[in-house]
């Protein structure tokens, strides 16, 4: 799964997702339920494609929209895709 990880840490990815979804749904960021299923907010496949595209533009990496259904909450997506400090080949990432 390391090859599929995004080049951002868990907190950055979580914050980005909360901010994005909050702005799309006009919900407050404070206290956003990151463990709730994304479909419980009414997010559908169309929004998953849009969100994946915006993530790709923001972080310059491909994001398959199906991953939002296989990891249906912010916490699940972050756990699966936030950087764990290794590069795509499982080697440590260079220091920034």
C-alpha cells in the first residue's frame, strides 16, 4: 500500500479533507465528525470524482475516486493514504 500513499502527512491530509468537505457542504470545520461515513453527508460518486481531481491538483499525485468508497470516512482515507514517511518504493523520503 506504500506505493499508493500521498506525499503528505496525516494531519495535513485530514485538515485538507475537513476543510474541503466543510466548504462544499457549508458545514462548520470545528467538531467535524471525521469518523463519519462520507455518504452520510450526501457525498456521492460525482463529488468523489471532483474531490479526487482537486486532491490531484493540490498535491500533484493521482487519486482514484474509488478510494473514497473503499475508505468511506476521512479517518479511513487518511489511515490508508497519508504518508508514513517512506517513499513509493518503501525507502525513506528525502528531508524537505
